């Protein structure tokens, strides 16, 4: 019972934190960090993930693409691309931050599984993405057989909750 109550409290706190960031406008003057690339699209930064060749993914079209994301009350867009033989991705929420897509960190796609980290760890990232606090979220998911859906869970502040992404 105590663990369940703890998880509920952590979830409420995390949702409060995320919703308090909604609609923030900040000055965009960040530059790409080492090992990243600026795509030129609204200051979007990409961080290379694992190699497609080593991923076990037989049909790149089943993993790459644009998805509508739902994570509790937060709705957004997940983009997964292949550039120079490596997976890259971004995630942005329509009702959080300032609308700039965040790069997926530590992106790994293996067969039908996906893993990535969404985080704000520096003052520059706080300003760039419109956050109000540092955080790290780990996402785990499984692609449906036809590649139209990803379902999984994410971890944040010791709690775990579900997320899903539907191909546009």
C-alpha cells in the first residue's frame, strides 16, 4: 500500500512539473553540442543513435517515420529518421516547453524494440527547450508487427507510466 501511494504521489508531482512548463517562451540562441547536428529546421538538433546495419531491423520503413505521441495528458510528435546509416530522432510535445523538438539521446532500435532518453541536464537545454527544471526520462517501447504503433513505458522520478506513438 505504501509503495502504491508513493508511486501515485510521484506521478502527480511529475505531471505537475511537466504541466508547469507548458507554454514557456524562451530566447533561442543555443548552438549544437559536440557530436550533434543542427538540421536547420527550427534549430532542431539530432544525436546519432545505433547503426541500422547492426539493429536487426529488416525494413527501415517500419521503424523510421513520424508518429503522434500520447504520454498521459501530453501530446506530441516523435520523428525517427536514418541519416548516414544511423537512427536519429526527436520528440516534441505540443503542450510542454517552447515547441522545439528535443533530440532522442542514447537512441537504440533493435529488431522491434526502441529505447531512448529524453532529458534536460544543462542550463543551455533549459533555455533551448523551455524547461523549468532538470530531468531525465527513459523510454522503452515495442513496435507493432506492421510498424504503425509503438507501445511502451517510461520512467521518471522513480515512477513508471505508459506511452504510445501512432504512425501519422
